[in-house]
């Protein structure tokens, strides 16, 4: 075999062998360095990705605010690469308690924080982002009519659907704590003392549906049914009709088309207004536990900015900029 006799190796051959070994060695070092460089590059990229995806917000609560939050989150993330915003529902009550307990970064509510909630979570801070309105709806097969506030009071108190109208055979309410239901109930309670009998309590026999979408779906699929939802969910939905309202205190009948930003502005700014919608409007809030951190504030500020107006319009709500 070659090299089995040291004396047989000439100086020239020895030199050539050393050159070959040197070349092979250099190539091997190059491969090693290349692999190392690639590994470092991959680790750097992974680090950047990890750093980017760790910038995350969780927003949860009101099902009224939920579709708006989805629109706002998508718009915000499109302009802020590396930021991840996760949106969840659960109802206004869940939004308040979740942020109060530190489970989520931002709570969403379609009503004011209640005194009991403030007592449980004294550090809660409201950030007004817009407004909306509650409307009474019926299945699309029902001939549109104007529902009396007094009749709705009795119907939901006693679970007597035909009290509202002979064509109404079933009522729906919200199954969970909800700003939409709170607003509707408070409006009915304004008639307390006018309707003969005791204080208003929603009848537990009235079937509940989860979220605004659940009520919409239930009313849309049940002939002769009636419920209440946020305007943004009902507007443009061919499977339901928005009913007019008879305000029994004033004797005024308000058509189902009286939904506009001016009316909501009047209500939220405590100015005098004469629209039915003002008695069923409510604020839309983002809620933080204490002062928001930098990332929370950036997203909230975006929601309050003129640049977010299109997101509100898409879901049928009114931005806070419409009230200023």
C-alpha cells in the first residue's frame, strides 16, 4: 500500500501530500465556519421572531365591542409588525372582572363600570372609545310595528310575548352578564311606577342566547320571536326587522330609522336630545387595571383616533371622535 514504507516517499511526494492535506483542511474549516455562521444567523432570526411575537395584548369582554375590537386589532397589527392582539368575547361583566383580576390586558364593556365592580376592583380605569345603541328586533316574518315601552316592560317581566303584539310568540334575552341587557333593562326601569305592580325583574323563563350574535341567530330562526341587540348587529340583517319604539312617558313614537351619531352624541355628552335612540344608547369602553402601560395606551389611543373611524363604521358604531 502507498505510504507503508517511509523510505519510499520522495520529498516531492511528501510535499504534494502536505498541500493536499492543507487544501482539505481549509475546505473543512470553511464548511465549519459556514455552518456556524448559518446557525448564528438562524438563532438571531429566531430571537427576533420570539421578541416580536412576545409583544402581545389580550382584549376580552363585551360581545358588542368584540367585532369592533377585531377590526381595530387587524388595522393596528397591519401597521405595527410584530404586535399580536388577541380578541375574545364573554360579555361586559366578564371583561370587567377579567381585567380586574389581571387575566387580560384590556377589558371591553358596552356600559359604565358598576359600583359593585369598582368596589371589587378599585384600580379599574375606563377609556371611552365610542358609542352605540340597543334596538328591539323581531323575526323577518313579522310585519314591522312600533313596540310600546310599557308593553315590553310587562312582557319581559311576566314572559308574556303577546303583550307586545299578537304576532309575537317568543321572547329572547341575553344568557350572560351583558351591557346590552343592562342598557335595555335600565330603559324599561325608567317606566317603574308607571306600569302597575312591583319593580322590574327580567323573567327567568325568558330564553337566553349567548352574545348579540346568539340573539340575532335565535330571532332570525324562530318565527314570531322578539329580542334586543346592538344596532350594529341588526343593521342590514335581512333576517330580522328593527322595530319602532313608543315612548310611553312622552307619548312619542320613534321610527326604527332614528339611529344617528348626533343622537348618540347628545346622550353621551349629557346634552338634551329628543331621539328615542338617546334613551337606549350606551358608551363603549376599553378598561385597564390602573394607568395603561405603553403598549396598552398605544392601542387605546389608536382606537380613539380619527384613523380608527372606518373600523367603527364597518360594524355600525360611532367613534369617540364623533362626540368631540
